[in-house]
C-alpha cells in the first residue's frame, strides 16, 4: 500500500473509492491505475481486486502503485469468481462516500472524475455516467450514451432497451449500491446492466448521463463482453426479471420487451458474423422468435400482478 494521501498537494481530491476488477490483467492494469492518478481530481483510494489471485497481475498493480504518492492503493487477491464478485469485494472494502468503477483494460481521461463529481454536486445525484471512446485496435469511435438518456422516452425505458450505461463510466453513492445489493454474482454476464436497472428503479435514486467521452474502452477478445452466447442468455434473464417495473414506464410495454429481445439477438448475431461463426449465427437467428414468444408469455402474467403494487420513480434528466 502506498503512503496516505497528502491534501496539501496541488491535485484536488474527491471522496471516491475506485474499484478495478482485474483478471489476468498484467498487461493493462498499470495503465488503468496511471490513468486514475493522472486525473485533474484524484480519488482517496484505488482498490484493485485481483480475481484469480494471478501473481503477474498483482506484480503489475503493485509496480504502478509505487509511483503514486497521493492515493492509497490496495491490491486484494481472491479466488477466481468473476467480475461481479470482484466488484462486490471492492465495494465492500471501499471507504469513500462514492464508488467509481474502472475495468483493468480501460482508462479514464484526465477530466473524468472532476466532471463526474461536478455533475453529482450540481444535481445532488446518486449516480452519474457519460459517453466513451470505443478503441478496437486502430479504430476509435465515440459512443454516445447521453443521447439515449435524454431522448424523448423515459430514460429508464431507454436503459432497459439499450443498456446505455457503461460500467467504467459510473460514479455512484456507495450506500445506494450497497442498499441495492451489489452485483448479482449468479449472472455470468450483464451483472452491471442488471444492477443499474435494480438501483435506478428505486423512487429516491436520481441519475444523469452526460455527453462527454471521458473513458477509453479497449475492446479485448478475452473481455467479459466477448462471451457472446453466454451474454445473450444472461441478457434475456435480465429482460424477463425487470420487465414488470419497466412496464410501468412504457406506454406499450410489450413493444419495449420485444425491442430488447431483438437488440440483444442482433448484438449476438453481429458478433458471430464478425468472427465468421456461421452455425452459431444461424442458431441465434432461429432462437430469436422462440425467445420472443417464450418471454412474452412468461412476462405478461407477472407484469399484471406487480403493476398495482409498484410506484414509478421520478428521474433526473440532463439539461
């Protein structure tokens, strides 16, 4: 662990704990740590959760942390349990009022924390997120998340349909995350998307997504989002689980459900097409109408039971 922060230094500090889940990330975790340290506003601590207790990842994180004199860095090892469990481990050990998440193969832009905490202070928000830059080898593309949030429909419906909150852009109140129960470790993928839906369904939770690309998201073949079929299955579970609450926001709830089912199948088919996995692409295409029918039948009865017992929240929008 590096020395405790000195508040006399020029850099400004925020009451934020940064949680970095790292699985076999020796090549990238140092870059992630350095990107946090380079911020115009710095957090009180960084918690690297070494999922799988990989010695090379631990060594890389420790080496990067030795160069930091103003931020506490803790490297915590655990048996391999997945990204959700690693984030929960970091969340449980965090001491900041707010928690920010950063995957070990991504990197923040220098103004990320300053701008995020500015939004929190301005609106008294519980969660903020923003746009990001998708980096795939030599190709870079700005992904606009804020446009979905401030679109014409309810931002919660847009979140359900499009999953527009990227985890490495999130800063949220620790107590709100803990009260929501943290990440669901029974899901191998889409734990982050599921948590945002669960958290932001609460009546007293406010959030915003602003339109500044303050994260460089590096596409990795070994990343959690690369498990195409597994991700599709988990996204369908999440779609069914959260449909009753989303139905209270949507004028035509079944269309919202169908949109989500179509979107995740298209995402899976596009992934299989890029990898020339033609048999899996065909299987996914055939599975689409089956999933559509099954989830439609499964959700309608449950939705009717819950509609009378749940009150729709009021959300904070961008200006």
